[in-house]
């Protein structure tokens, strides 16, 4: 009878290759490699969601101001009309601007600075001249409201539409990411602009 020779390491290798002993180490290594990626994705998702939510609130508030301007803009008279002497008082350009600013700020839970409201190219009572009020414009969103150029009221614009009077509403709110280490969403300002034709 030939004696059976058993390798000395046979039992050792079999024990070493059992899943119960090495699986824990491999799982820990995989977790260490994958966990930072999932953590970063979670942080970015939270920050980006808050960013979109803030932008949506700001858009809604500017839209509320644009709706008010659309409804009441055609009823506005220049500041020189002497509205305070009329009964009931009429709505002047300065009064319209102040009302739009109030509507924008009250339409959101965000803490907004006073929005800038352009009546044609004027953004303040000091600039609300009769000349600007009665001028016509072919506004371009690629140019700031203050830099728009007046055109002849009867001459069609380049896009064949008729020139008219416009209101531009600009509002902004600061945004700071919840996680300061999130380099994809650096802190800054979210801004929204709405254009409304009133004449």
C-alpha cells in the first residue's frame, strides 16, 4: 500500500482562501475607494438643489413684477402730468417703479435688495424725463437696459416688430453653497431679468 502524502500547506491554503476571512478586507477596501465619490455626489446634489430652488424663487418674484407691469404699465403717465392734483391720483412712472419693486420683494421669501426697474432707459426718478417716457425702442436683451437706443416710433425694428416702450426688471440675490468645499458651486449672485412691453 502506497502511503498518502498530504501537502503541508493544503489546509493552510484552504483556510486562507475561505470567503469569510478575506471578504471583509476586500469589502472594506472597496468602501474606502467608493465612499468619497458617493459623499461628494450627495453634497453636490444637495447644494445644486438649493441653488435651483433659489433661482426658481427669484424667477417667480421677477415674473410677478412683470405681470404687474404688464397690467398697469399702459395706465402710467409721466411724472410731469401732475397726478397728485387729480382725483383720484393717477399712476406716474415713479409710482409704477416703486410698486413693481414692492411686488417683486413681496412675492418671495428670499431677502432681496431693492430690484432695479427701468422704464425705457431710466432707472430712477431723476432720469424719468418726458423725452425718455415718450421715446420708442427696439430692445435687445444683449444690451443693458440703460444702453438701449431710441428709434423713430413709426420705423419697424430689425425683427420687423414695431418699436415701443418697455420695462426691464432686474433682481438678484446672493447665494452661498451650504458646503464651502463644494468647488462646483462657488458663492456668488443669482440674477434674473424680465422685459415687458407696455406700449
